[in-house]
C-alpha cells in the first residue's frame, strides 16, 4: 500500500510538471491518455513476469481477509444481508471513504484549502497576491492521486484479482458521472453521486430484466442480451437532462458554474 501511494505521488509529479499549465479540459485529456498508455504497457507480454500481462494477478488478498473479525455466516436484516467477506469489505471500504472525506473537509477549511478555493475562482488574482499557483495545483493533484490510488488498491484487494482490462476509461467516466450527479465543489458530492449512480444502474438493469423476462417488452424489440446495454442509455439520458436543467448537480451551487464561466 505504501509503495502504491508512493507510485501515485511519483506519477502525479511526472504528469503535473508538464501539464498543470494547461486548462482543465486539456489536463483531463492528458491524464486519460497517460492512464491508457500505462494500462497497455503493463498488458504487454514482455511484462508478464511482473504484472501477469493481460491475465493480471491474483492470490494477493489472503492477508486482508485473514484480518476479518466476522465469523462464517450471513449478517444483516431484511433485504440487506451480506456474507462475512462482503461485510468486511463494506466496513473497511466505508471507513476509508469517511477518512478521505474527513481529510478533505479539514484541508478545505485550512489556509491551504482557502488558497485552493481562491485559485478555482480566479487564479490570476491569487498569483497577483504572491501565491505560487503552480505549486498549489501540484499539491492538490498529488493528494487526489493518492486518494484515487488507495481506492484503486482497495478495489482490487476486495476483488482478490487485478486485470489491466478493468482499468479501461470506463471507470473514469463512471467517476465523472458520479461527480456530475453529486455536484462539483462539494465534499459529499462525489460520495452521494456515486451512490445514486450505482443505484440507478442496478435499478434500471433489474427493472429492464424483469420487464423482458415477463414479456412486458416483446423479445422482438429487446432481448435479455440487449437489456444490459439499455440501462446505460437510460442513465445517459438522465445525465443529459440533469446537465440541461441542473448543470451544477444535485447538491451543487449554480454560482460555482458562474465563477468558472467568468
């Protein structure tokens, strides 16, 4: 875990040094391209002895599950019932989320966080006050990279396997969708947005599968194999409507959008 956090810091530095002077849109493009380069590189057969190539690695999560304090069985109530492994993953995962939220909350209310807010609103004014805008951007990029690295490590530990194909751009776009839903410039926005996004995907898939299975939707129009893709169409349509009628997100503030446009 410490090596992973160090690697995330090093990668943030390598990406930040040449790209942080770019606008936000171009910075996003560069970072997505860098992730694709890295994913394809570790999938190469020449790296198979280290990364497992396209097959990835497995069998490294036993130490995590050995720490599980819950005995064998099922826990919960009503429809919320989980195995001991799932409950352990949920407990540790949500603990990490709460710690990350607390860290961001404290940082945002510190002098360092207030400078970041000012940079977001008008970085030229902050630069005129003698602050090193480039340095603050680099620090925030490193912090975000480390938090993302911890999330990624926990994801693969919970799955007990890691395959390079799992880190395609799709999870990145999921994260963007969750951020849009929750609202930018809000500490709880990404957390609640991800919960809503997951619920929408799960609910829409279950609903469509039931409609197809009970023939409320004729199989000539939609079959079971196509049902899984329709949910993305519905969620995408919902995101389009959200951006049209509430571009700041569910918990966002429209004034934040006005500041960015200015």
